[in-house]
C-alpha cells in the first residue's frame, strides 16, 4: 500500500472516529464560574498509529477535537507531550459558539496537525491537545502509538 493511500486512510479513519464519537462526548472538566466553553472529552481516547521506520522517514496526521459553548476571545490550541522530535501546529478558533443539537450531536470544530520521525523508540506516547482562552486551559489526552504492528491491528487494539 502506498504512503499516500495510507495517509488518506488514516485521515479518513480519524475523521470517521471523530464524527461517530461526537454524539457520545461528555464534558469531564469543572470550569470556573463565568467559563462558557469546554474541550469535549470523547468516550475513547483518540489515537494515531505509526509504523516504526528507518531514520529519515516521517509521519504526519491530524487529531480532531470539539470545543463546545460560547467564547468571546480567540481560543488558542495546540498539542504537547509529543514523541521526541515531533511537532504540532498551533492555531486559534475565532470568537464564536458551538452548541449541541437537540439530538446531542455537535460539530467537530478543530484539528491539530502533527508530524515527526518514524524512527522514535517503540512506545505509546500520551500527548495532549490543549485549548486556552489565556486564563483557562483545558486538555484532551491522545495516544501516538509507535509500533511494528500493521495500522489496522494497532487501531483495533482495545
């Protein structure tokens, strides 16, 4: 399977997981009074599987997230606790709102791009998406799994 085909499958799967998971998200954090937005917690930790490879080979993908509520200032976001040598995009959500529909579903309104060398040690790296209004910062755990398993076997692990 070509590298481009694998990348497209990873992106499509991540999108599918995030869309399927949107109706089952629940806010798991207590916020200070006056705090009107929340980084939603999915019922399953988002994961990315990276097949370990030789030096020089890189892997890139995206993690999707949902911010719910209303906010009047930019919400900055990015990712931390990445594997050694990995980087993530940082950006912002402009002032706005994202509210649950009557059926409980909600729009996915954010994503973070990550990339790095596939030659990092075999491990499960617990990274975190972060969103901040400058006063409050909320985080969402994600797993970056560097493995020798196939992508399908890795994604289907419990």
